[in-house]
C-alpha cells in the first residue's frame, strides 16, 4: 500500500537446489566447486540423473584442481565465459548504476557525471529487465511483476550502444532522474533502495567461440605474454563503491585455464580476478554469440534479493589477477578411516 492509493498483493515462489563441494590441495589451498539450479516450479528443477551427473563433473573438476599449478599475479588478455561475464558486469557496472548511490556523499559516484558519455564499446548495450522470466531453458530469478514500492516492473536500457543513458531508480530521486523505473527492491524487513534485477549484456557485433579464442591468441602474441586466461566458471564476487576504500571489484573464479599462443589449454588454480571499473571497461574488446545465465542472491544495503545476469563470453584485452586467499592448514596426515558398514 502507498499514498498513491495502490493496493498490490503479489508473491513469488522459487526453488533452489544447491550442491557444494570442497577439496584441499597439498599446499593447503581450499578449492571449492558449486552448482546451483533455480526454477519457479518444482518441475523445472533437474531430475536425479542430471543432478548426479553434475556431481560427477564436480568430482572430476576437484581432482583436476588439486593437481593444477598455481598462477602467479598476472596482467594480460583474457576471455570470460558468459557466466563469468554476467558476474563481472553485475559487480563492476550493476552496483554503480543503482541510483541511490549518486545521492550519497560517501559513495564514489563513479558514473554520476557520465550520463550521455561513452563507457563501453559502441557494440555493447546493457539492459535491466525484470519482465523477462525465462531465457531458453533457464528461469531468471531477477524477474518480478512489481517492485517492493508498488511500481510495475519494466525494461530499463542503462547503456545503449556504449553510451550511459540512465540509472536504476527506486522512488528516491536523484539529480536528473525524478521517478522510479521499478527497481526499488528489498529483503523482508528492510527499507527498499534501487537494486538490480535481470542484467542483459547485448552486442550488435559478435563472434563465434573459435573466433573469440583466435582473437585472444592474437592479443597474447601482440602483448608479448606467455599466455592468456580463460575464466570458465565463477562462484560470485563483490565490489566496493564507497570513497573510504579503493573503488575496486573482486570476481571469485572457480575454473580457470591458461591459454598458450599455440592454442593449448591448461587448468590452473589460485587466482582472483580484480580491478577498478573505469580501467577495466576501457579494455573490453569483443564478445561471442552464445548467451549464458547466472542466477544468484545479491547482498547490499536492502538485504539479499534474487538477481540474474545474462551475457555472452567477453574478450578483455587486459585483466589483472591476484593470489587467492589460502589456508595454512595442510591435508591430513592419516588417510580417511575405512567405512566398515
């Protein structure tokens, strides 16, 4: 209910199945692997055979990660898969176009003065659209009919052909944007603020997966680097948007490969993808033609809200990785006891 006279009763049920596993390398590094499935109906979740197949894949990945070499801090070209790119855009762009931040003096306000300026290549657009409930076979949990301030959901093109056009808005106005565009969201019990919904990265000029890898290899050779990186899967990420700390982001990879100039690939471990938004945006070069979706729960000022990201794989001409946090506890000396049952 609100002072406009609106009386809206709406609910949204979704089902989430999560699988997590972790192993430890000989040097003490903990290596996680995650799978999650979202659906608006129980029938949309995978059957037992599909879940067990995913578990088998996780086990194989963890065994391979234990034996994989550690990558030292590195800067150079990389490809982010569609899932990794979706999280990448969520962290470095999405939180910085949430409108209420541009009214808070302790926020860095990265894009406040950049409306109608180029922030991405002209072939890239970024749209937030909570009216889309499904992409191919995947339900999108960032969809809803009305936001938590009674405003009907709508499609919001934030970046059009590389140009920043608008912010995500709740009912809290900011300079130049006086009305909500249906993105006032919250967890139960908290006050709503402008939050993300379904993030779509769209490109007008795309490449095949093979063409994008060929461009990566060309970039490796041009930069004189011994290898590039391919981020296949991530577990999530976080970012800082305030002025008190470096205005940076950290995407947490799970499956990462070294790509050598001859095209050879090697699984590696021990890196986090880091950077600052404006520099990283200036290095985005191209995208492929396959969309992938990432569903998750985003935590911020108004609590945890379900969000989704849909993106093609993206080539970035220069990224930076740092060493991943590592436990000092080594693997057990004694083998696991035999189950006598």
